[in-house]
């Protein structure tokens, strides 16, 4: 009887360890997604600032990267017309103001997604902590403590 109890305890600990590994991996994926969302939001904010600056300057000049570590100064011919990638490699022309509005909407969407992913990450971390606690309790019980 004692042997079957110990075997079931070992199987339970192994199952808990498997769950712990799976939740840990899910947490890592969510953390990477959260980082990507925050980076996209920061890029959109920087683009909004650049669009506003282009509008306020008489003859805007920007640095244009050519690749290989080279950059040239370029005049923006028409800062009022902006090409916007709206997804799936679809690019549309918008006014500066419309592009800014699009980016502001995108930032709001990203913030909502960040909130959802952050909440999911918190839930996963709570589950990881609970499983780790149960594993520790199981090991202590197995050691007779």
C-alpha cells in the first residue's frame, strides 16, 4: 500500500513538473508578445511626432538610410501626402492628418492588446507560482518533512 501511494505521488509530481514547464513556456511567449506590442506602440508614437514635425517645417529634410551603414539627407517633397501600411502589405496614401489619426487609433488598439496580454501573463505567472509551490510541498512530503 505504501509503495502505491509513493508511486502516485511521484506521478503527480512528474505531471506537475510537466505543467510547470508548459506554463513557463507560455509565459515566455506572452512576455515576448508584450515586448513586441510595446515596441510597436513606441514606433507609432515616434512616427506621429515625426509627422507633426514634418508639417511644421518649411522645407523638411530627413536622414534616409540606404543600407550598409550609409545615410543621405533627403528633402521631403510633399509632407502632406503620406504612404501608410495598413496591414498585409497593403499601402494607401493618406494626408498627414489622416496618417496621424490612423497611428493614434493603432496606439489605442496596441494599448488594449497590451492590457489583455499583460493580464494573461499575470494569470500564467500565478499558475506557475502555484504549481511550483505544490511541487515543493510534494518534495517536502516525500522527504518526510
